[in-house]
């Protein structure tokens, strides 16, 4: 008997010949390859005899599900027509992003869609795309960076605090923020998120615990940042401890790091295996929430979102400690996620890939660029936008286009004109690569109201 378990071994035990065996083998060979074949086969026999007992099991759940409710994998056909949708700022959006939404609107699970004014093309759903689906979740509708989010901390310190302290604030960002693939904090922090049951019960999540622990409180590359700036609160809300006025603030943008990326990769693979689609829409493969994998992804996605939130909490805690000041107010939101929400009286899964939740009275932060203000907003709960708004200004030029269009000299000149200091950063993230945030905000007046602005002063990005 060879050491590696094969499909033949499971078929010999009496398992039916179907796709479920291939999926189960992938799980076993990936997460339990160090165990003896005999003990795995003994457990497999138990699964065959009593599949109900293993319905939610990390390794055997999918196989048990296949025994209780066999499902035939077949090519999914798109509808001939699109479900209802709205586009905000249509003239500002490239055609490819619109066509990506049009394809998504023909999925048999689609209920309603929307496109935000900062939209541009991506994988699966376009960035700035919102899609409500019927009891199904699309991993690429959430995005690779699950739980990518904004977090704004406002200190009870006047804006004038920055004057004369630029070097001190630069040093704080240099010393207490980490970016990219390899930078981590020397002194690691603990967090309650690491004690969640998902880290024990879901094999792919369990395997990522060490990576998640090491990367807590760090930011990704690309357009992720941590920056000091000036917040102008134009209104005083009852729940805020601050009056209208100008204050020192920290704004961060990042997601769930390698932890979320690996979850996205794993479940996208499972979705494409179980939900074959025509080639032009294969990135929109979904997981039915009534299945083992659908439920597992939902739990893993929510955990990744909470981990992203924990990362921001740790970043802001470190900065506040270095400043020796307490945070007076925090405003935060995901913009790469899926939520269970009511759409026309029915519970749907609402995917926002690069879109800010903007339900009635919901607070959020929509950044501009490193030389343009961000906006503190309150949602108006517009049903045509599926209670959403843009997640930023949106790209005008791709990263590749930036490299052949702009020079470091041009970027330095732009930064100097706006009195902004930059630590790190690359040509890909040139401020000129982004749409005009004021135009974008004008195009979503019916989606959000503005409560204040954030103007960047000292920006830290990956090198």
C-alpha cells in the first residue's frame, strides 16, 4: 500500500465515483498529508457509514455532503437579459468596467447590480462594482484582499499640532508602520481574533494562523497607506466626543494581508471546480451558501474581515502610543466584502468590491489621493445603489501606464505644490493616476452626504 491516498482507495471503500472525491482528496492531501494512510482510510470508512456525523467537518465535510446530497457539476448558462442595475457617473467610467458589470448581471444568481463613479475594470466584478445575489457568494466578487478597509482616527489635538513636528511625525510613521511582503513588527501583538473557533475548525484557516499572527498591524503594498493629516469636522454628531473644527488625524488603508489572499485563492479554486462558467465570466464562479464550501468560505471571509479590522486597530494603537495621545474618534468601513442585506424585501448577498457601505445613517470614509482630500460621509440609503458609494477617487491610469507616463521628478513636484511629505511610494501610485475626487463626490450626492474632510500631510506607503 502506497503512502499517498488516491481516489481508487476511496472508491474501493465504496465511495461513489463523482467530483466530490476529487475535491475531498485535494483537502486530505493538502492538510493531512503527514498522517498515516491507514488512519485516514479508517476515518473515511466512518464517513461512508455515517456521513451525517461529518457534515460540518473541516476535512470530510465536502465528501459527507456529496454522500447525503449528490450534486452533478454542470456548465452554468448565463441569462439572455440583465437583472436591474444603475450606473452612477457613467461618463467617467471606462467601457470595460461597464461590460464586466453587464456580464455579472446575467449570472443565474444575480438579483440587482450597481456601478459606482470611481469604477474601473478588475478580475470578476469591476472595482466599484456592487452585486446582490440569491444565496450565493462569489469569492472574486469580494476580491482577493478580503476586508480591505479604511480607518480614520481623530485626536483631540488642533490641526496646528503638526507645525514644527513634521520630523517627529515622519519618524513615528517610519518606526511604527510596516509595509509589503516581508516587513513585520519586531514586537508582535496579540489579539482576540486569533482565538476564534475558525482557526481550529477550518483547515485552510488553521494553516494560516502563523502568517496572520506575524502580519498583524502591517499594511500591504500598492495603494495601501498610513498617513497623518488634518480632519475638518463640518458637523458635530451626538455620538462624537469632538465639536466641529480642525484636528490632527491618522488615516489607514489596507486589508487582510496574506491571510485573506490565501483564503480568496483557495475558495476561488473550489468555486471554479464546482461552478463551471463560460470563459469570459469564469472569474465570477460562486459558492452556494447551502453547501459545505459556501458556509466555510462565509465564515473564513468574515474572519478575514475581522482580522483586517484588527490590523488597523493595531496600527492606530501603535501610533497613538508613540504620540502619547488618546484617540477621540474612529470612523471605519470595509470596501471589499459581502454582506447579508435586504434587497426589495428579500435577503440577498450584497458584494461590494471597491465600494463603501452607505445605508441610511451609516458612516464611512472615502479617500482621494495623497494630494487630494478624503471625505467623511454618511450614507443616504439609496436602494438603486444597493446602499453603496464609491471607495475612493478611482484610477484614471493603470499601474503599467503610470510607469511609462510619470517620473519621480513629476511626483515630487506635485507633492511639493500640495505641501505633502511622502515616505516610500512608487510611480504606480502617482497622485495624477487618480480621477478628480471632487468630480466623483459630485456624482454621488444622492448616495452620501459629507460631514467632513481629511487632508493628507505626511504619507507612508510601501517602497
